[in-house]
């Protein structure tokens, strides 16, 4: 059913044409694998289980979480650990211990024996954790039944298409993964959210979820309607009784449970006008970005800006020496750096009209610039979800996020 209410967000050009219709390319064997022991968004490093000289096989666990706040890490190749060294990464201010593996050219394929049996919810959660897919116990902490599980298959970040491609090419696996996840968290409702742009696969999806107690919701491609805060708002579900997971997690869960294989590969969009041949690539975790760029036939023009993630919520990086991580979704290569020059606010009100959280970004920025901290109280910057919509619509190209971050810090959230 398509929501008809007044929806938050703005229409923005998605610029997905370069990759939206291209099949996902299979992973190649990279020249080296770099597995940092600290992932983005996680402060506690993993402990290595291997040392230089250790032979490793594909799927072997090579690092373990110290506390249950991150997931175990696995080798995506057969090979040998050649170093355990510090590496500089865009998501950490300190160098991070990294396992370097030299892959063997002759990959061995071992027969997979899969004993078929039904798992209890607790066993499913434990298996998904041990195979490095997701920590559902952490997701469930602080939540109260009845739980609604939402799988977010709506991708409205410009340029990125890995979620759409997975939905189209792995539709059965998505549905199977939702069933596993739903059982694992003992969900009363399971909802799949997809974009109205995915009309091509809706018939298949409807057939597949028919009789499976999975509800299908269509969201128009308005940015940032794929943000968990807004998904909950539109669906009318509370945070304390719901879990929202990105669609690739459903595919990963299906593969992990069905084949008892740990997570060693992810699908990433490598795209942007500076690339010769943008692609969605199934990449082994630990592959360096530079190798994926080579798979896209390199650059047609110099990239002035490299963005890890999408242009609205991603992070600008300055190197191709970045490994693909478990949570990587895409990289965008733009031809120019900062094509827009900041000018003065013209008080057009566009940032206010477009804010999905109903905030007054221009006034928050003014309060921060003038250090009028008292004014922040009524402006509620703590409710900002850092979607970047206000900056996107601003004709003066004011970098609101810089001020919003400061305002949020001042409000102690
Ligand atoms: S103020 Fe925050 S929530 Fe509102 S549009 Fe700007 S970044 Fe998004
Ligand atoms: S959109 Fe930009 S120019 Fe318009 S009011 Fe907001 S900050 Fe000022």
C-alpha cells in the first residue's frame, strides 16, 4: 500500500542511471586483503587470532570481539598472513591495527555439508552473530515485544544502487532472509519497505511474499525518507518496539543460515562521473578501493572528490588505499571539488520547508555563529538526523551540518 499522507523529505535527482541496470559483477581475487581490527562506528578494536606467517583459509575466523559490541571477522581468501601492522583509515583518528593477507592464486573450493534443521530464535541469533552478520541481541536490547521488524530496501541516496540491484537479483534470498530474521527476533510483524522506483520487481515480490506474513510498503523516492527516524514516523511504529535493518542484511542472513558461511563479501556501488565504467561489485571484505576502481576501467577524468557512502550522508576521503568493510555500500567519484561557493543567507526559508524533522536550520546556524547558546533551547537541534537536506536545498550553499553538529554538542546529545 502506498502512503498518501504528506510525506517528509524532498525530491532530488538520484543520478543512478550509470549502475541501476547493470548486473552485480562477481568478486575478483584481489592482490592483497587488509582487515582493520576497528570498524567504522565502533570504538572497541577486535583481537587478532592470527599472526604473520599464519596460513588462512577462506571463511576462517581471524579476529574476535573483546566485548560483545562488534562482530567476529573472517578471511575472505585462502592465503597467508604477511603482516599485522598499523594503517591510517578515514574513520579513525588513530592508526588502526590491520591484518594483511596475501591471497593464494589457487583458491580451494571445499564441499559444503549443510545439515538441515529448524533453529530456535536464540540459535538463529547466535548463528548470525558467530558468522559475522549481525548482533541481534544488541538490536533487541531495550526493546519490548511485540516487535516489528522493518527491512529497509528504499535507497534514496544519490548515485548508490547496490540495494536496488540486490532486491532485483536476489529477490528470493531477500524474502528468505526476512523470514530468518523475523524468526530470530520473534517479530509479530515483518515489513519490507521498497521505493516506488522499484516497480519492475513488484509483481515478483508480491508473489513471493504472498502467504508469508510479510507486509510490503512502497515509499516514494524522497530524500531522506530511508532514515530510520522517518521510516518509523511514516509507518507509525515506536522505536521501543521495532528494529530497522538495511536490506543487504536480509541477503547476508539468508546466505549465512542456508550455507553456514561467514560474511566475507559485500555488494558495493563504485560510481560517479569521473569513472569510466561504474559498477556494482560483489567485493571481498578487505579489498582495497583502488582494485575496485581498476575493475571499473579506471578514471576518465581526475576525481576531484571521493566520497565514501553517498554524496549527502557520506564522508569525503582522499585516498584509494581504503579497504572495503562489512558496512561499505558505495563510493562516488565526482569530477570537481566543491563546485558551489558559499554566499550569504538570503532568508528564503527553503531549509525550514524541507527539514523532515520540522527544525529551523537557518536559525540554529545563526545561533551557533553568534554563540547565542541560550537560543538553542527552543530550536531543538538535538532532533537533527544529519540528513543534509537543508544544505542540499540551500541556494547560498551554507554548510549547515557543521553548525548543527556544534549545536547538538552544546545541547549535550
Ligand atoms: S536540520 Fe538536520 S534533520 Fe533538518 S534537514 Fe538539516 S540535517 Fe536534516
Ligand atoms: S536555505 Fe539557505 S539561504 Fe535559504 S534560509 Fe536556509 S540558510 Fe538561508
